[in-house]
C-alpha cells in the first residue's frame, strides 16, 4: 500500500523531472521570467525539489523559509496572478512527466496552502 503522495506520484525522480519542466515553462513565460534574472537556477531547482519532496512526505527541507526566499520576488511585484500562473505551470509540468491529473491536483492544493506565506498577504 502506498502511504503518501510522494510515493504515489513516483518519488524523487518524478518530482525532479517535474521541477525541471516547471522552470522551463516559467522561463519561457514573459510574465514570470523576470523574477529569475539574477537567480542561480541550479540551486533554485535543487531547493524546489527538496521543498516539494518534504511537502509530500519524502524528505526534509533545509532551505530558507518561504517568506524570506520570496522577498526579492515580492519586491519585484509578485502578486496573486503570478502565483496562479506558477501553480498552473507546475500542474502542467507534473502531468507532462506522468503524474495523474488528480494527484497533480493534490500537490497543487499543498502548494496553494503556501500562498499567504509567499505573497505576504
């Protein structure tokens, strides 16, 4: 029996592939890419994978807190509409790497719960 969403979606390799695809989508999106102009994308991807793994029950997150990590983006105008676009891209990326739609939706619900922390609302 699969006990957590992390195992259900395929674990670390699937989360890593989805995260890679997600950032490809984000960097192709004119409304979002400006948030990453001076970002070490390799480092960011590794932290995002770690964060998603932790959210789904597959590990520990040792990166900066979400509020602090998104301060630069908030100062650059990050808002509700941007957050919605990020979620849309992440759900699409999950599905593109083989995560079933209903499971991708569950992951998005976990991420949605972080909206206030990220946006400081």
